[in-house]
């Protein structure tokens, strides 16, 4: 979250380090996922003017107002239309697998069973692509 806030303000790690009174190495460690001390979090929260809890949030929501999102290809943005959380997409993927299994076991339908599994596969690829592009 700290990297996201820093990039949103177009600050370098050096600028953030200067404003927060932390070292550049500390900023790098925190942004790479290492735990931050409460003192470091207080300094960063003060600089960003947010609560400490905001800094500890895991990013699982797509920021559709960001420049990075606007640079994504049209097919990718269209496929995530109406979806803003990763958990929603994963839920649909799992639901498709379960429905495919029920369709296969209870009443093997030549169309429904493969369709459910195909949907689950395509959604898993979409989630994987979104993860690799770091849009969440």
C-alpha cells in the first residue's frame, strides 16, 4: 500500500525517505513486503495523511482511476468490467468448477459440463494475468 500511495503522489523513494525521516533502505524494505516498525508506520502515516490501518491494508481492489489501469489494453479492461475485487473473480472461478462437477456427476450434459470448466479455466487465466500485471 505504501508503494501505491507513493506512486500516486509521484514521489521517489528518496523523496519519501526525506519527508518521513526514514532511510531509503527502510522504505525499500517496507515496499518489498517486510514488516515495518510502529515508529516507521507513524512517520509514513503522517506524511501520507492517512491512518496507520490504511498503510497495512492489502491491495485487492482495482484502482480504475490510476494511470496504470488506463494504459491496459481494451480487451483486458472489458473482461474485468464490473469486477473491482480479486475475491469476486476467484469466487466465480470456484463456483464454475463446482457447477461443472455437479453437472458432470448428476447429469452429464455435452454442453453445460465443458462450458462450466471452460469458464473456470478462462477466469483463472484472467486472474493470473491481472496478478502478473499487478492491477489489484
